[in-house]
C-alpha cells in the first residue's frame, strides 16, 4: 500500500470495474485515478451512463452484485495518518467506515427516509449503530445540525418525513449525513427534482456546512453551473474514464478536451440571444464493445487519424490540469473563436 500525501484524504489508483450482464461484460470504469484533498470539493461531470455513480458507489463498496472490481485501490487516510484500502476492509471495518468516515447522500431524499419513523428515530438509529448510546447527546447534536441547514430544528426533529417538503427533506438528509463528523461526503445529484429557488438554498447550505465542518466533498452533477460554483476541482468522466481533470477555473475557461469543450458549449448563454442550442453529436459508446483508440473519437469534431487507433494518456498541461487528447491545440483555437 503506497504512502499518501499528508493533505490527501482519498486516493483512487487505476480503478477498473466491470458489470457482468447477459449481453456481456460492461466496462464501467477503466483505470480511474484521482486524489481528494482535505476540505476540497470535487465535481464529477458527464452524461448519464458515463460512470460517475459507479465511481462514487465503489468508494463505499455499494456496487451492485453483478459488479466486479478487476483492478485498483481506493485508499483512505484517517486523521491520525493511518491508511486503509477500502476495497480490502472486512465487513466490520466497512460498517465503521460508512457514515463515520464517509457518508453518501443519494438522489431522492424521499427514498432515504423510512416513512413510518420520525426523523428523530432515524437520527438515533444512525448514532446507535456507531456506538452512541446517549439520546440527549444525539438530540443536541442533531438539533445543532438541523439549525445549521437552516431548518426549525425542534419541529423537523419530531416530524415524520411526509410532513416535510422536498427541500426540507434534502436538507435534513444533509444534516444526517454529517451526524458522525465524516471526513468525506459524497453527493449524488443533491439538487435533482428541486425547483431553482430550493436548489439555490441547498447550495448555500452546502457551502456553509463545508466551511464550518471542513469535510471533503465528491459530488455528481449534470448541472455545470453547480459545479462551477461549488467545486475546487472538476473531473470530466466519459465512457468510464476520467478524460480531463483540473482546478475549476482551468476546466471552465481553459478546457483542453473536446468533450469538456462540448459540454460547456451546450450550456445556454444568458448574455446574448441564442436561437439554436448546441449539442454534442452522436451517442455515448457501447461499453460492452467500446471503440478503439480514444473512446470519444466517433463523436469528436477535432478527430485525427491517430485518434482511431492510439489511446491518449491523461497528461499534465497546465500545472495540475490534465487532459487525455491528441488534438488539444484545435480545442484551444476553437475556444478562442468563441470569445
């Protein structure tokens, strides 16, 4: 097990995952590597089916039964410097890791709560499962967190889930996720199906929580404006691979991969009239039988002959900004023309 940098809380090395299906093996992720630093927010962006949720589920070992990790490590560094490979934890160690070291907020807060139990009972059950036996201490901690997420703590704590609106349930779930002070919180589309004003409130709450509690965030989003506002680092995922990763400003203003460039170009502009929406042509590849060479080449407007054959490496270009592309110069020129 390799040594981790002092400021890194999570290190993923060459993670490859396959789904075994009746049609064949789906290569869900391929050699995924990244680092998450303490107090950092990382966004995973990309189309549906690109592998974002598979990556996040692997971090807490909640992959479906037909999934197999074929190679790689997921290293977690505790505050005392101890390093563990999450993929090698026993069931007891994994139970301790989940929620205590790393919590995950799934899509759809309604499905995360037991509808016949009060919110208080669900906070208490979570705490008791990790050794908290003092109900008064649990209540005090829970009320503090509910207040932090801008809810009426007494009312919400003693309510049933159906008595809360969608935005209130989402904020309650965020409070529950940090009950045990985890170092990492994974957010899978935390603002899905919420109206724009509620989304704004959730973003503000998340920013407040991270500032005060100093946990690291990995969040999955189709909303590029959310990624631009919340993330320190953005990773573009395509066909199970991270094809570009870097600081948020570099990714949005100095994108180097045609796919990232295409995603950004597809966002409607508010500063001028736009009659036709831009889109990326084609469809995501079949991961049972993916294309040779660069997996994006069948859809790429900047494709070269070598893109059909040679797989580009994720190489450093601007400090910590990395991109896997054979024709970055064309992307740079196209970006200049847009200005």
